[in-house]
């Protein structure tokens, strides 16, 4: 892949550069328009700043949420443009559409060192269309805004979308620093990682992680399973899980995985079981094989946290994806915090696999520098580890000739 450094060496002064960023930030549920975690904006700043310093006019594009191919005010990137400007230290011009009159006039007004952000790409049906002609037409309109293209949106490279895949075939294409680092890190995990290699998986559903479990089990020394997905495994062992999250149609699959994995696959031995999904609900620590029928597990328990930490002690490579419990609610955050803190103590290469795991690190106030790498793309990370082709990465590789 050609890289941002290659582009800067070639020279960008006075030229327009289209940058695909991942600005899909979360918002405060109780305060509309207030960004609750600006980590993804901060992550792309080095690329934007490097282009600005080199005299480029930078046109940034991104998606936010899942609008249905038409404008929807609750998914507008306007608040992101404002925060972007604050972090950048200079105003970011905002286009009120993607490729329409506002976008064209905003881009035309850019001078060297200026930055603009287009409205949510997914407000245009062509961005995510399965119809290649419709997608290509939208890509053509986007590509008209740049003389070069930089993809620094690792969180979107697993999508065959216009701004990720098709634009890279229309303009000289380069990998931004984020994408380059992510690919380097994940290739290290899929190559010959230093052992012991321990993977920690959480999150809600086994079905979401089944492919990566199948891909990783033959390669890891230990696979620690927490979060809502652990209850389907506990059910497969014949245990009562009460009102806990359960995928009935995955129980047989989990049973087979347990048989195949042996002692490689480690489940919680205790959980925090509550009367309701609420911060003020009554809750107690119970054995994983003794969850009351009228309660639901919302976190791994202290003994499980201790055992997971012991399994991580001595590891040389760690990959973590998915929280151990409902960390957003204080009574059910201890498991995620305890496991995360154990990962920071690992004397080896540690990777946080994006998504909710990365959000948990920031929400719990943990030192991001204590982890070897924090991915910006949960789904993309998992698909890479599964061995799937990532369209955005493939497009960048083929762009190199």
C-alpha cells in the first residue's frame, strides 16, 4: 500500500485531498448533540494535521450511525465538525450535504491548509448501495472533491461502500497512519504471535463472535469468555442462567466448541446477578452454576476477574474485544475494569480490539498508553482476524499497482 508519507513526499501543497475518516462517535443519550467520546476524532487528527502543515486543502468525509440513505437530523455530523475544529485549533467548514450545492461551494472555498467536513455520507443511498452502478456514481461525485484520496477510517474498511472501496479506484489512493498501524498490528496477531497468546472476548452475542472464535481457537493458548455471551456457554454446560441474555439457537454450537476447546476456553466461575437491568437494581455475586431463575447476570464476578487476571499473567500476546459486563452502569463495571487493568500489567504485546472495549478504556478512566494498541475498528478487527477480505484494504493494495 502507498502511505500518507508517500503522498506527503510527492507533495500536496495547493492540492485538494479527500480523507475518509471514521467519525462515527457516540452521543450522550440524555443530551442530544453532545459527544460522549471524541476518541475517533482525536485518532484521525495526526493525519489531518500532517496534510494541513503540508499546505493541502483537506476534505473530510465520514458516516455516522445508520440513517436509511436520506438526511436525518439526529445523524448529522454538524456537532462533530464543531468538536473537530476545537481539537484541530482552527475552524472546520461544514457542508450541509454530501455532494450537493453546499458541498460543492464549501469545497470550492477551501484554501491551502483549510479543512472541511461533508455531511453524513449515509444520507446518500449510493454510499451503501449493493447496486454497483449506483455506488460508483456516488463515488464519482465524491472523487471530484479531491486530487488524491487518503483512507484513515479503519473502522469502515470491512465495508464495500462507495467512500471506502470505489473512490480508492478513482483517485491516487493512500493509507493513512491509522489504517497502516491497524493492518501492521493485526498481521502480527495472525502471523506468529509470541506465546503464551491469550484472547479475551466479551460482548453480548456468541453469534457475533462465532467466526472469530473458530478462527482463533486453534491459534491461542487461552480464550477467556465474559460478557453477555458467556451465558449461552453456561447454558451449554447445563447450568441455569435465569433471565440472562441467552441465544437458544447457539447452545448446541457452544456445546461443540466447549468439547473441542477443552481447557483452552475459560468461562466465569461467578457472576453479578441483578433483579433488573438497572444501576439501582438489587444485585449479588453468585456462582456461575447457581444463577437464580429470577435474576440476570450483568457482569463477571470477583473470583472470575481474579482467575482471568491469573490467566493473563505471563502472557506475551493479548487480544481483547468486548466488555465483561454492562460497564456503563457502575455496579456492573468491576469485571471489565479488573480485566482491563490486568491487561495493562502484561509484559508483552497487548491489543484492544476497538468498539465497546476501546470505549470502556476511556469511560473507566484507564491509561490508554498502558495498552500496546487500541484499535479504532471493532468489526474490522474481528473480520481481519477471521481471515476475511477487507474491501477497503484490498482497494488500497490494488491502488499500489
